[in-house]
C-alpha cells in the first residue's frame, strides 16, 4: 500500500499548498509537488524533537512536477514533520505514523 502527499506550490507571488493526506502507516510514501518557479528545493523529514530523519531533496530544480518515494519502514510510530523549502519559503506539515 502506498500513501501520497501532494504539494501544489506556486512560488511566483505567493506560496499555496494543498495537502491530500497527512498520515502514513505504510512502507512507501510518495511526496509530489509542482514548482511554478525554479529554485533551491529542500524536502526533509524531522521527528517531533526536531531531529533530522532524512533529506529527500536538496538541489536546484526547474519549474515542473516532481515526486519522490520514501520508505518509512524503518522508522518507529510517532509524530513527524515534513518540510518543503523553496527559495527560502517554508511549508511545514505534520504526519503521524501508526
């Protein structure tokens, strides 16, 4: 089973986002986002203590659609935060693993 996190981001004037689902209880999770403007992109997962779990993306990207799979099999149940940062604009959302 696979969970999808969808980011719809427009970075020309303002940052808008729509999260489809904010929890995961599966081995594989997909983060998908659309860039309206290119730039430096960072997508990270942190635990509830602010400790970095993994960096999924840390690179310059051009405008377009992107997705990245993450295997969450080896992390314990709990509250996590996923952060999408583009050109200094930050979106942080909470996810719960059962």
